[in-house]
């Protein structure tokens, strides 16, 4: 780990690639929260895949006007941004003017624009066009080719995306949770949606060179999904998503630089996937294991109360056995059920609520009797409130 971190300061290429991956991960993670909360995670997929058409068309136009195709980052990013915004504009128009649902419209635009991009890549490869080599790297990403100028463009795009989010934080927040309420208080929902999509498009196209159009959706969805497991606050969620995205970018870039034949983009995606799985399992409030433990604790408490009340009921109905006790097999025939009676008795004994009289006979202690009476009183109060 020390050697991996040291590489950032000693190797120029690793430093540039790592910084680029961190920027892409942080920006994508933060902006992805709004797509995640609106349940439109497929938006990121559509924009990423649509950008391939814009990149290839921009390359072809540069060839038509200059006689030589160019792969300069500003020109390709402009093409990617135009195609991304165009795809979202078409999706919005289809949803509002037809009966086609949003997921279907998004799927259609994804197929159309990505198919167009793949078609033009094949067309370019079959023509004697200069500088065409490496254009297909935008499909899966090629982080090793990131230069200092590319890093500057990533910083600019990331800064604009964050600036839009900070300037319109209140509008983004309200719109993400309740679009109709946004309209009712005087905000233009169409304008806010356009701003969110614009910020999302900028975040996505900034990462195309690092992870590619196919894997870019993971950096939109996974950090936000992981962050959601840890908090119910949007501001905290955005910060966590940016941190998770940036961390996955850094770790993925360092790992791919250390091990040979390990591509950067997929490594970044696997890293953020690992973070998501960890969050899904171990997050304190929403994690699956935490939820399982809380449910198990509640079931144990209910079972303990049930066994305690069953013993109390037996003593009331069989006063002659109040001091001798009752066998666990008798308790199994009552409302406490057949599972966990013996274990519950041992736990109640540890809490000094029951006593063991030998021959596997159990009786309530004085403390247990008081506790049973308290439980019965609380149950009666709840029943009275319901009536």
C-alpha cells in the first residue's frame, strides 16, 4: 500500500491518471445522486452511450472540414455533450407527447445513439482517415492516455458540474423528491430538469476517456447507491457519493498501474462495486446484516416476553405447581411456540427472571413475576388505546 501511494508522487503518468480518475469518480458520484433519487439511473446509461455518436460525428466533421480527423479533447467533448443533451431532449419529448413510458423511451434512445456511434466507428475504420486509431477506446476507456491537458478539461467540466449543483442546490433538492411540489411553489420544473441533465452530461463526458461509455453508468449509479445505505440526508449522501467515487477512482488507477494487463476502467468499476456491496451488507441503518441483526433482536425479545408470560399464566392456572415449576415441553404447547423455548429459558435465567428447580422444571422468580405483570399492564393499555 505504501508503494502504491508513493507512485503518485514519483511517477508522472500515474499521478495524472490517478488525479483524472479521482475527479471523474467524485463528480460522477455527486451528480449521480440526483439521478438515483429520481429513479432515473438509466439516464446516465443513455447519456454515456449517446455520447459515442457525438464523438464519432465530431471526428468526421473535423475530417470533412480540415481533411484530417482530429482527436482533440475539446472538439470531441463538445460533440459528446451535444449528443448527450439531444438524447435527453428527445426522451423528454417522447414522454410528454406520447404514451411511451420513461424507461422505454430511455431504452430506445440508448439503442439508437449507441448504434449510431458504433456504425460511425466502423465506417471510420474502413476509410483512409488520418488519426483514426484509438477512437474505439472511448467504448471501454483508456485512462493511460490521459494527458495534463485532458486533466485540465476534466477539472473544468467537473467544476462547472459542481457549480451548477451548488448554485441550484435548493431547486435540485426539491425537484428530486417532489416534481409537482416544485411546480406549485413557482419553480419551472422543465428548467430544473434541464439544469440537472446538463450537469449530469458534463459529469459523464468528463469520464469517457477514463472508463468509457459502457462502464460510465457504474460511476453514476454505484457511488450514490452505496452512499444511500449510510444516510438519510441528501447533503451527506452527496458528500459520501463523491468520496466513494473519488476513492474508487484512486484505488482503481493505482491497482491498474501496479499489476500488468489490468485495465483502469474495469478496475475502477470493480472497486466501486466492492464499496457498494460492503455498504449494502454493513451499513448501520440500511445494511442487510444490520437489518437481520435488528430483526433477530426483536424476535428474541418477543420470544422472551412470550415465554415469561406463558410461565406466569401457568402459575395462575396451576397454583399447586407455583413452587415446583413447569417443564419446557409444556411451554412448547403454548403460544410461545416450539422453537427457542429452552434457549429463552436460559436467557431469562441469566437475567434472573426465572429459576431452575431441577428435573428440568422452571419457575418465575420474584423479579420475573414483577416483569410479567408490567408486560401485561402495557398490553392492556395498548388494547384500551386501540378500542
